[in-house]
């Protein structure tokens, strides 16, 4: 089934749109009988590459915020930081309410129920996004900042690595995951490789990639062994590198984002919502002996305490029997679907704990029924 092409209409014939145009098609609906539900697989192909803009409308704002939070981190005591971020989040509240709240509230209620305080959670998320910016600044200038970071589930990861087949950590898009999640693994002695994109950061414009994104990337790289930059034109090279890392018993981090790869999945989430999950982590796990884990990182006390959680290994009962065929090259989509549902279960557990810290929500409609919009997605997401 072919879906609509999602792109902004081009204003002129000569000049291509800044947004790329994609063709999204359903590959298959894979039933998982023991769960009495299906997992829908999609393909996502570029029809027309987008034109990279020199500047985006957000670049001036992000530049000012970056400078401001560098000053906050350098000059103000840590106990003031949450209040500053809360105040800053309220400056543009009306604009965010007008542009983002309706879609966000619909997605939240479809997953967590109609009784939730969507307005309160939305305002808390805006403040958490500002604290995320401050995390970057604090790592750059505030040498005295030493938050308490706990890591749960390390024993399970270490046990998997003792089997010698490597591990994939499938990371959720909570506000603290980008930096604190990597730092938690690093401080526990885990040397991880992050799968990323060349525009990772706060802006996809040429100016943003050159000036705004490097501070975040450089801070993250302190806690990584390497960064694997995904290139849609050379996916084979990235695949081979990941396979080599796993065969060498390495650890690969993958963020749950659907925008970089050529395939993704859709699965039911919560009461009546739908989630779009990356398919690559499940694909690598199904084709190899690598262990697969889900990871979420929460901010339990603003700017002071963080909790990184590695869940139990995601291991369908049929994994050991199915992997031999998968390694021979047959794409075992049924096994992938079982991995996807296990990951979905972990994601829902995490969402119920700290919903106000999740950066991206899919929505209440299936992709074939709506416009494919994602609540709060965009420059705030990433690996």
C-alpha cells in the first residue's frame, strides 16, 4: 500500500524545497500470535533530496539560548538552574501552545488516558527541554557540576558481553538520554559506539551544523568510543561497521528515531495510541547473536540527580532457534516483530514513570489514517 508523500510544497519550480520528499509504503503486517497483535513494517525512500538551508528560523534563538546557558552554568549556583529553565520555558509558552500543544495533548491522552493533565505535562516538558540545553553548557564550563548519576541493569549487560557476541542498546528519546545516558555507561566502564547522523544536534541548517551542533556532539563524544555517522547513500558501509563492532564484542547505541533509516515499524501503544519504532536494532539482533537491551534515562531531581535504566535483555523465546536462519540472510520479520513488541513494552513502562521528559510522541492515528505528524519531533530529537 502506497502512502502520501510527506513534504512541504515547493514555492518555485527552479528552487527545490528545503524539506526532503519521501515515499512511504507498507511492507507487511506481521502477526505475533502469542500477543494477539500485529507489527506493521514500512519502507521510507527519498523521492527528492531536500536543499540544506543556510539558516533556519530557529538558529538565532538557539544561538542566544546557547550563549545564555553558558553564562548561567558559569555564573549561577546549581540550585538556581531549575528556576532559570522554568522561567525561560514560559517566555514562549503561548507560541508553543498554539503550534504544538494540540498534537501533543492528543498523543498523550491516546497513550496514557483522558484523565492526565496534558497542559501540566506539556509545560513540564518545555522546562525539561531547557534543562537539556543547560546540560550541554554545564559540561562545557561548569567544572564544579557533579550530578548524582545511577545506572541500573549493568549486571545484565555485563553478563551478555561475557557471551562474547556484543550488545545493542536501544535508547529512548528522553531529555536526559542524549548526554547523561552516555555518561552513565561511560562511568560504568562501558565503551559504546553511537549510531548517529551528520545533522545531529539542535539544527539541520548549514549554520547549525557548523556552529550550533558541535558543542553537543563534542560533549557526547567524551563518553563514546566512536560515533558511527549514518549515510543514507552508503548504508552498506555503516551496516558492515556495526557488524564488525558486534563481532568484536562491542556495544552499539541506537536511538529510537525513524527519520534516518529506510524502514521503520508501527505498533499499538497504551490505551489507543500508536508508536513508530526504528526497525534497525531489531533487525541487527535478529540477524546476529548480539544481545538487545532497552535504555531510558530520567532526571529524577532537576539538574541534580539522574537515573539511567537498562532493562532486562530483550529476548523472545524463539530467538535462539530463529537466528541461524537470519544469519544466512533471510529477513526474519516475525522475530523482528517480537523484538519490537518487547521494546514497546519497555517504552510504555518508562513513559508511565516520566511522561513529561519524552521528546517525541507518535500520535493517536495510524500513519495510513493521518498526516504522519509526530508530536514534539524535530530538532529536539536525536541520538
